[in-house]
């Protein structure tokens, strides 16, 4: 277990100067990002496989315990406001439940039967994709989630920081983040945690981009749940269409807050035509615009 072993490099860290301690920890953060970069091919393969399942209407599922579980839950929770990912298509399996998000729940990570039960109760199937995260690669709860999900036909992605561990060898797609020993032995909230956070962000963001939830580098599926995000929606529309903030605000009102729908309205589509195009293109704005333009060309030729 490389993440658990003490490193001679840091054996006297408690005697170092504060600046040297900080330098060592910063060095570890750079190493964590380097570990993710080394795994980019595996991340790409996993993202494309997840995309395929989600295009069939499946759910995106995260599973983990402790620090790894909290990082996984955080990544999943951010998909709803950022990309308007439907909550009914998101499942967060955390050892110890909601309480474990803010405090340690003793023994929760060892409850393999609970992990398997949760996957069974939520009836994961062939259209679903599960991302299981554990620095050790052996956490019983997380491993049980992965094994039960795989047995039920779901796609499984394992993210771990130790080589040749069950989470990696048994997953359909293995993402090993080789972060090695920690500056504080066994404290995987440090290098291992940073690498997991970066990997999860890259993986889910690539999937969302592939699913058409980003257009021209902008969050066109953002949910305007507060004033800041309302202003961001108006700004996005202004950038994409050249219309004023007032015009963008009026279009958003007609579109019930949907940036994609509002953009099509600002570009001259009727509300029914715009909704139909987005429905037919499964929410892909670029494809919806192409569909509307093709219809207009047909009408001009006729």
C-alpha cells in the first residue's frame, strides 16, 4: 500500500521550518496533478464508455467512503447546477450515509453488505454507469458497490491510488493515480485526494461536454438558482447572440430559465419550433441549431 507507507523523504517533517513544510506539500500537489496527466488515456476511455451508457438514458452513480466518498459525492452534486444533470439520473452512494459527509462514521467503510444492498435496492442495470473511488483500492463498502453493480450489468469505473488492487483489477475501466507516499503517512486527503478530485472533475466534465451540455465553451445548461447564475445566464446569451441583457432576460423568462431555449428564441425561432428541435437533438444545442437551419432551407427551396 504505497499510500500508507511512511516515506524517508518526510520522516522529519515535524522538525522542518514552516516554509519547508509548505514547499513539500505544494510539491505533492504538483505530483498529484502529474499522476492524473499520466492517466489521461484511461480517463478518456472511461468517459466515452460512460457517455454511451448515459445516452441510453442510464444513471450516473458515484460510490465511496471517507475522503474518497466525500470527493465523489461533491463531484456528482455539482453536475446538477453546472450542467442541469437530472437528479433522478444521479445516485450518490456514501458509506455511512449523509452523516458521513460532515463527520467520520466509524466502521462504515467496512460494511460490504451495506454497499451491495444499496446497489441492489436502487436496481442498477445495464444502462447505468458507476464510478467507485478509493485511495487504497480495497475499501470493502466501495468494492462491494462495484462488484454488485458489475454483476447487474452496469458499467464500472474504478479510481484508486495503489496498483493491482481489486477496485482496479475488477473494474471495466481502471484509473490508477500513482501518487505514492504522502507527506503525512496514510493521510490520503493530501496527494491522493487531490489526484482523485482532479480526475473526477476531468472525467465528469468530459462526459458532460460530450453529451452537449457545453456550447462554445459556455455552460448553456446552467441552472439559474440564484442571482449570480441568473446574471451568468444573461451574460452567456449576450455573448452568444449579441443581444442586450434586457432582451436576454425577456427570452429567459419566456424559456422558463433555459439558456438553450432562450438562445433559439433570440435567433428567431418560435417557442414550439425551438422546443421540438431541442427534443429531437436530445438537448444538443449545436445539433438543434443545425436542425432548425435545415428546416428553414427546405422551406426556402419549396
